[in-house]
C-alpha cells in the first residue's frame, strides 16, 4: 500500500519531535545514542545552540538524516530519561496505521471476491495480519480477520474501534511478556 503525502508528512513530524526530545537530553546521554559518531556529534552541536530559526533548520536537517536509522533505540533512550509519552504516542500511531491498512486490505479483498463471484468469508487471507503476527506474535489472526470482515460487511465504526482496541491490548501484552523475559534473563 502506498503512503499518502499527508501520512509521510505526519511521520516526518513524529521524527522531528523525537529529534527535539533528543536535543533536550544532557550531553552524556546524547553520547549514548545508537547512532554513528558524526550523527552524535551533530546532535551535541545543535543541542548547545539557542532556540532560533537556525536551530529549527538544523532540526529539520537532522530529522532527514536520522530517519535513515532504526528509531526504536532512540525512542527507548528518550523514554528512559524523559518518560514514555513519546514512545506511547508512536505506538498508538503505528497501531492506527495497521488498523487502516487492515481495513483497506479487507475492502480490496471483498471487492475482488465480489468481482469474481466468490463468497468472501471471515477467514480471508491477509498479508497485513501475517505482518502483524511477525511483529506481535500473541495476535490471533482469526479475531482480526473476523473484525475486519464485520466492518466491511456492516461499515459499523464500532468494529474499526474494536480492531484498534484489540491491537493495542495485544501490543501491551506483548510488551509485558518481553519485560518479564528480560527480567528473568537478568536474574
């Protein structure tokens, strides 16, 4: 699925917020970022500058550079020192993106089945669901495909919200399981 320009801009804005949060961190914390040395040096340089238009331009430039690297480690670093708000917002937006992708895929599948004269069932094949299962293994694919099926059949927004709630609860469960595994490995 192609990402719209508006969605691309929203994602860039999220990364820009991440960069701004990184710049508020102390220098000894910035030196721990999982980035190449020249990027760390650029962050340290920009962090020492006053808030003005030049700094805003540099933040936009850093945003373009940082989006090439994995962002999960940076979100972890910011959440460790500044709280989980930014990471939680990023997770909510990711879950919402998956919901929209799933619903769009279900609409396309239903349309294809209708054009072929086939019956479209609750247990329809989905690449989005298989991708979600790789990311969050505790997800039940039948539940998601059934909810998407019900949404497409009825267009009731309740099912769309239910997809979001289900994905969010499974993400939280997955995070708790990972935390418990990391604690048990440390002990």
